[in-house]
């Protein structure tokens, strides 16, 4: 048993590692130049095509701005030829959140995002058909960038021509979370004003829904890749999941012991990872609501009274890699970790690297590059090519079935299949495998 676990650990380590990219030095030289002041990089964002990277900065005159870096190949060996500043967008206050949006017509191929579930598509079409309005703005083409600001505004620019298209002003306080749907240009925002607002950019940015059942800040919001779910996380261990067709609460997950800072969905929308100040990432099934796994960032595990306080290991950011095989996290112990979700008990992460003042991590949609934001204004470029592995045929089938099922994936339990196969589709094969990170 020990030998098998050791072999599995060695295999995982060979599959999931990371290294700093050659272009990283050029980017750091620019970001730390005398042009800018050091600032907290709370959020960075890659564009859907993976060629653009948005970074919040503050210039030497104290003016808040967003730098959009363009690079067709982040893995280029030349340190100057491939990377350049595409645009600089000036903001009225500091930037708390960022999100790229682009209307994409989905296909059914595995390597592309799948088509929108019928119920969600019909609902959007029905709502828009009742609006006899000539749109002022065309959000059906080009690439757009949304920025949530400390003064409550949401600025939306056309990245292609640098035009400020819209300024959304309904929030009354800092906009700390933004997320676009993958293909229909719906924007979700959350704020220190305790509200979540939903905007339809294909309807000129109309704000069509407000969720306001809380009395505390919402830290972030995320759409599921198939757009059928919206997750909101925040203080007091809040993790709540909504059905985006009815806006009814599906699950309210209970398990964290401290504020929840971030979340991310797997590519098939069947898994949800939540990162908390309690030193843990919890992995949930969006189908059954079960807690499948936990990833611990401090050993020994803090008792509840310490996990809910200043424990020195706040987990601030979490992302899945492209094919759901690896989860990446950043933690206040100044480490970035990569670890496989299908790991044996009591193993170390497949990759663990120190990074001073680390705050956030974002992964490029192509699954090859990640950006690490810090408290001193830097954003480091790391390769995650080792995680860019095609899944097994068995895993491919699971991802495909869950992706196409949409909100009806909860009916998987009623299929005329063996219990073993149903449990696999529900990811219960990873449930008993705890991973402790040291």
C-alpha cells in the first residue's frame, strides 16, 4: 500500500509542476518601474483567447488604471518581442475586480465550450423578446473588459478600440467581484453594499435582477461554465448556489469555519471549489450538495477557535486547470500550490512554490499559463503546461455527460446504470481521499 501511494505521488508530481516563464522578467521590469507605485493586485484576468492579461495598477501620480498586456505566446523564449502593452485604461478609483467578456457561439466539440442548455437559452430569448428597444451598443462582437471600482462604478471598455462603452452605477460601495457568462454576455457583480446585481450587456447593460438577502459583503461571484448556476461566497462561512433560470437557492453549503474568499467551478459545472480563511479549500458536488474533499494548508489542522481567527494561512484564491485534474491555490503563508483532485491520502501537493506577498491566481483559458498577483504590484507568469494533459477516455465521458446535462445533471442518480458508474459520474470516486498540504 505504501509503495502504491508513493508511486501515485511520484506520478502526480511528474504531471503537475510549474516554472517561471522567460517573459516574466520583462513584465516585472515594467510593472515595478518608476512609472508605477506599489499596489495590491487583488485580481488579474486573462481574456477568453488567452492573449490578453488585465492588471490593476496605480501610476506615479496616484491615478488608478488598468494595464492590458498583449502576448500571442506567453511561453515565447524571447523576452521582448512577444509581449507589449496593448492599452492603459484610466479609472476614477482603485480597481477591486476585473472580468473579460466576449460573446462566443458555442460548439459541441470537447476542446471548445459546449452549447448553452436549452432552458437557460429559452429564458434569455423570451425576456429579450419582450423588450422592443433599439440597442445603442453592440456587444455581439469584439472583446470587452469590465472593472469593478472602489467608488461603486463598473466601467466597461471595448478592448479592441479602447472606447469606454458603459459605466454602470447601481452599486453604492466597492465592487469586489465581477463575472461574465462564457457566451451570452451576462455580467454578475457583487459589492460591499451587500448586493448581487445581474446585467445583460446584449440589452444595453440593463440591470435585470438584484439579490439582496444579506446584511454583509459578498466577496465574489462566479457563473458555472454552462451558465445554469451562480455561486456567491462571503463572510460568516457563506457559500450559496443559485439556479440561474429561476434564481432560487439550490444549495447553501456548510462546512467552512471562516470567511470564504473565492470559488471556482470545474469545466463540466459538476464541482465547486471554495477557498476560505480557515486554511482550507473544500470541494463540493453541485449535483448532490455533498462535501467531496478538503485540502488543508496548515498542519496540524487548527482547532475551530483558531481556524476562525488570524491563523496565518488564509487561502485567498482558487482555480481549476483546464481539464479539472489540478486545483491551484494561493495562501497567506506565501505559497502557491498545485495538487490533483484524485490524489491518495496524506500526500503532499504535486507542486509547492514560495511567492512573497502572494494575493491571487488566475489561469489562462487555454490551460497553459497562470498569473500570480502580489501585494507589491507584481504579477508573475508561470507555466502550467505540465497540467495540460488530455483526460482519460473515462474522464472525458464524465466531463461530456455532465457538461451537456445542464441543470438536469441532478437526474443522473435516476439513470439505469450501475451504482459504480453513477458514483463515478458524481465524482464520488474522490470523496474518501483527503489531501493534507504541509
